[in-house]
C-alpha cells in the first residue's frame, strides 16, 4: 500500500485513539493507538507506526503506567524510529525521561533528558528544546541535584522569554518554580508559579491546569506556605480532576496534599489517616510518593508523641527515597530521625 494512502481500518483505530485521549480515557487511548500501530506495521507504513506507537506511550504515561511507557519509549530510542530527525528522536527521549522519573529511576531519567537536550541543542525546534530542558530540570531536582537544576532553570527562563506558546511558557515557569521551592528560594518559587498560573489556561487544557495546581500546592506545602492561595491550589486541582478524571497517581498526590494541609493546620491525626490510605493503596505508589508519605507520617506521629511509630516511618521514608535515587530527601529523613533520636 502506498505510504500516502490511509486505510479505513487504520483511520478508524487512529480516530478512536484520539477520541479516547480527548475524553481523558488514557488507558483506552493506549489500546486504540496500539491497534493503529499494528495495522500501520502490517501495511508497511513506518511513519504511521511510529506516530501511533509514540501516542500509545504518551497515553500510558498519562494513565500512570510508567513501566509500560518506559519500555515503549526505550524501544523508540533504540533504533526503531521511522526517521532519524533529531527532534523526533528527542521527543522519544523526553517521553522516556518522564516515564523513568515516574518510576523513581531518577538517574536514568536525567540521562534520557540530557540525550534529548543534546539532540536539539543546534536545532531550530524551540518547543522540543524547552520540553527537553523541562524534563532534565525535573529529574535533576527530584534527585536532589539542585544547583545543577537551578543553573538549567535560569537557562530555561531565558529560552521562554522569546516568543513561545503560552501553554509551553507556563509549563516552563512551573518547573522553574518547582526548583526554586526545592532550593529554598521560596519567593522565587512563588513568583514563577504565579507566572505559570497566569499563563496556563484551564479552558485550553484542564488536565494540565489540574496537574499544575496539584504540583504547586505540593511545593507550597513543602515550604510550609499554608495560606489561602495554597488552599485554592488544592481545591482547583480536586475540582478539575473530579471533572476530567485522573490516574491513580493523580489521586494519590492530591490525597498527599490534603494530608500535608491537615498536618500544617494542626490536624495530625487527620493527616495520618489519609497517609495510611496512601501506603495501603493497591496501585503501588512510586518510591518517591511513598517516601513523601512516610516522611510526613513520621512528622505527624512525632507531633502527637508516637515516637516509635515516627522512627519506623522515617526509616521507611529514607529507604523509599534511596530507592528512587532522591538522596537529598533520604538525608532529610535521616536528619530528622537523628534529631528526634
């Protein structure tokens, strides 16, 4: 079949994949994209096979199935792409970096993101370049390499000062703000997250809006900023996710935010109740999420005088962070453990 001809069978599967994605039914979208890719392969259409395989991986990422996404993304960067265009290969590396980060494999995430940055360093592909930098910064920040992450963030800030899409700029401000919070630059963090909130549009992409507000709330809470703006972030994320749905990972992170809010509001037992639900979740939260939950559990149990329970949870927090490659967070858990000894 000529490569410029699309069969009705392929067109139907492709349309179903995009319709499911539009409706935020990401698992169903991944299944339809896989069907479309198989049809394209059988018809000898390598370009459509790559496009649909990439779409399958994107949907698996959004569904929170990080391991499956990583496996497909790794195959796409392993020499099976229909084109050797650098920006196309970079897109696959970015997806791999995000999946590895979701799995908690932060060093591998940073390596994949660096590969993406290198591929587009000399390319006139501003969107791919910004996305690659975002992926690298996120992986570096999560692994505690904050000086590197901040240096990269300043470079990203310069890049998005040029004329770029509002949504893309908003995502850039979002990740820069995250690093600022982690680097204890709270005022800068608030500034960049305010820029992100002003730039991202809930009407244009409610899913991104939900994810941003969820992440911004988490960063504010980690910096002990428990003000009305933080509560609005929590409520916006919850409302948007109620409307569009979300992955199990989304709901876990919102529950973590609520628990953190309760803790800072002096309601330690309410926080413990929510955090115990996260630890018992059948969807097996990532090591990073488990680490955060256990760290907060340790602090909450200390607050109500349960020192033995606090010690156990802080030890588990350090173990989970180490499994994720987040050495700085592991050190914080151990420092708190030794302080409260």
